[in-house]
C-alpha cells in the first residue's frame, strides 16, 4: 500500500480524443506550507501508429466482446509503454502510476462512460500500484464525469484565473476566489485532425493549411448555431456527439478540405472568445492546439486578450501531470472531483486503486 506522506513520485498518463498518442509524465508532488507544488522530472509522448489510430478511432462502434478484447490489448500496450519509459529514464523511485486510460464511450446522461486501459493488469504487468478509472464514480453520482483536470487547475496552477486546454476538445476552468467551474467549450483537434488526415497529414502544422483556406459563412453560421453552445454548465462533449452533430453539418457542405479547416478554426476561435468575456483575465493555454499558431492568433484577435504561452512541458503534458496528481489525492482519500465542475451530487475522491498483494 502506498504510504500517506507529503511527497509522491508519480507517473501520470493521458490519451486524448485527438489520437496524438499517450502522454507520459513523471513528476514529484509535495505538500508544504498549506499548498501543493510539483517538480517536472521526465516526459514523453508515445505516438500511435496507423494501426492504433484506426483501432481507437473506431472503438466506440465495437460490440461488447470485441471492446473487451481491445481493452485487454490496450492495457498491455500501456504497460509496455510505461516500462519502456521507466527503462529509458532509469527511474527507480516510483510510488504509483495514475492513468486516465482512453475514452471510448461517454454518454453521462445515460450513465455511460468507459475508458479502456483501466485494468488490474496495468499494476500486475508493471509491478507498481495504479490509480485509474476516474470518471465512472462521478457519472454514478450524477455528474458529467468531465472535465476532471480543474482540481489541478485549482491547486497546482492557482496563479491563473482561467485555464484553457486545446486538445481533442477545448475545455476551460474559471476560478472565483477559492471556487472553480469548468466545462467543455467545443471540439478542436478531434475535428481538425480528422480533416487533416484527408490530406495525408496527422495534423495541420502551425495551422498553415487552415490559413490558406477561405471561410464558408454558411457553414460557420450552421456550426455556431448548434444548441450546445447556449446550454449552461456543467456540460461535456464526446466523440459520439461530434459524429452525430459536427461531421454531418460539415460534410453537407461541398467545399474543399482547406476551406473546412479554415472555417472550423474560425468556429473554434469564435466559441472560445465567447467564453473569455470577463475583465482582468490571466489565462493559461495548454494542449496540442496551443501549438497551432494560426488558431492562437485568431483566438487572440477575437477575444482581444494578449496572453503568453507556458513552457513546452506544461503545454504538452499538463493533463498527464494533473492525472498524476489526481492519483495522489485518491491515495490520500482527498477530494479530486468537484461538484461545481461536473455537476455531481457531492465533491468526492474518485478512482480505483490496483496493487499487488
């Protein structure tokens, strides 16, 4: 059993809907003088090959039997990725692994959320205690099961009033004194990467292809009129929602892929700027979308907010870092899911602990 101390060495893992790969972060979290701090030690992104991209992209269409097989296979893949990371960095002082897994199904209104890779074998294969499966309990308590990173925004990044993540989806945390609300704003890379792949690219580097396209005003209007954007938080998005709402709208317009990308960037920038309409904002922007120069410039232009980007480690690995932190809080039986964020009935300590006996 992991001992309760004031310092923890943790490997945190995150795999997002943009299918970039597995983000692995090894960090030390320590509590002193009444607050949490961290030291960034090592990090790596294990890129998905085309085979894994295909498997994960279509996983939500699998039947129960084949999904279970994929879960077992993915858990083994995660285990091997962790062991390789440990070997490469010669790490020998790990207290626990804390993993988000990879979301396949997320329909909180139906009390459904399922992340593959959250299995006992992850601890068995690595020989290290594991904390995982953070979303299920929150959904059972009436919450959205997302976003989960705001607990880290509140306790690890308390110097910012707003934390915006641009990953497969964009989500935002907004702090009011010692309280916080958060929600998903709109899809980002889950859509941009999908259309970039039609051009033979994994993603649109720096937003160059998007910048070369033209805005289709009718498509932009159709996207901006989606009812989700007018609904109140707590709220969250999923790949199922994108396939049912976003892709049909885009594909009904017979325009070039360049124009699709340009229009969707404008849509993202428009929706995000609508959620940055307060005074005296100190904004932290992270996630793969933070490296999309054209998207960032459009957000700055439409929101009229001039912000600086953090270090590359924080941009790339903030979510993995925070899932590592969520594992620490779970081990300590402290709150890591906030009802003000997810809409659950109560604040709670979520996750499952696996360890060798």
